[in-house]
C-alpha cells in the first residue's frame, strides 16, 4: 500500500509505503485506542452521570447497566447462600467432632484445661440461618469462630494422642505376662522355708517347670543384670523404668546380656535349679522402688489356672 503526501502545487510529493504487517499493527493500535477511549468515557462520564443523576444521560445509562447490576447481585446472593449452607454443614460436623474429642480425651484422661489455652465457645449445630439474609461480614465472623474451634479440637486430639501413646508405652513396661506357662507352685508371702523349716517371707512366685523351659520377659525393658548370684543362681534382672524391676532366678542358661533391650515375651533364659533351689523352677519377683511386690497383682493377663493355683497357694503358706 502506498500513500502520496503533498503540501502544494510546487512542492515535491512524498510517497510512503506500508506493508501488510504494518497495516495490521496500525489497525490493532486503533482498535485498542478506541476501546480505551470508550472505557474512559464509560467510567468517567456515564458512571458519573448515574451517580449525579444527569437529566438525560443518567436514566439512559441506568437502564443499560440495570440488568448487569441485577445479574451481579443475583450471582453474589447465590454464592452467599451456598457459602452459608456450607458453614452450617461445617458447624454440624464440628459439633460431632467436639463430642468425639470429649470421649477420646476422657479415655486418655486429658482435661481441656491442661492445654493451658482459652477454650473457644462450644459449637452449635444445624444449618446457618442468619437474622434476615446472611451477609459477608456475618459469614466471615462465623468462619473465624469455626476455625478457632477446629484449631482447639486439633490441639486436644494431638494431646490426647500423645497421652494414649504414653499410656501404651507404660502398659508395655508393666510385667503383666506370665514368664513361664503353668501354675504357681509357691505364692508370695510368708511360708515355711524349704531349707531351714522356719517361717520366712517368699518375695516372689515360683513356677515349677521342666529344665530348659523358656523364660519369657514379662514386659519390655532393659537388662540390668545377667549373671551369677549366690542365692538366685543364674539371674536376669530387667529394668522397666519408674523404679519397676523384675527378677528371673535359678536359670539354667541365660540368653541376654546387661544393657540389652528386650521386648515383652522375648526369651531371656531357661528354667534350671541353680542357686538356693530344691528343684527346677522359675523364681519370679517384681520390685517397685526396691520393695518386693506381689507379682500376681501385675499378672493381669494370666490364665485362669494360674490365678486359681495362686489363690490356693495363698491359703496354704506352706506350699512351695
């Protein structure tokens, strides 16, 4: 495309040539310019006319934008209603979650005041229905409250979980598993000493068993002692923490060493008759802060025959 430019009869004409790409760029620039100009006119003239109520332009522009404004308001209202419905569903879920957290914290022995933080107001259920139609500030305030309650419940669940985990660890360290299957031959308490015949305190439970019968750890712990003792013979002592210790005496062979970590039910020795013993059996003791305790109180999961035999042994202190 060529454009001829001249300023008069005697002036020399100028010729300008434009390619297709240049024409396209010029057209695009012109369109963008017109769009920008129309936008400026709309925002700075028509909207001002609507706001200030110009006699002719104002009603015309209001008629044009009325449909757009109504559509926008309808869209906003539908979205607010949907959000309000979701808020109501969240409130109902948080009510159920709060009831569940109270049961779990009760099982864990956790009191809400132990968290040391302000407990948010208890939630309420049902769909969200505001006085009139829900507004955005109302929904924002409600969501902020729900977020606070959710954070609180999360902290309570985490604290309860840690407490339950600690309780499980403590249970694993309680000697509640029989170290040898079978019945008790001699119970805890006063009895006639098998060597002297005099009345003496028997500080544990005796489990008669064949030589070589595996001796199992009654609970998880750390091997405190594994070696020879003048009275207990081949002895294993397990430290379960919190001042709780178990002893496994008169063994024939020991399968652990001092400092070794053992788990509940692990074989630590074999039944024998070493030390101050009249026959093959396991002498099992439980000590708390160095004081002998009745092991039968800890053997909560002991079979019924063992419990019955122990009850019989308690009634007859001379039995050993």
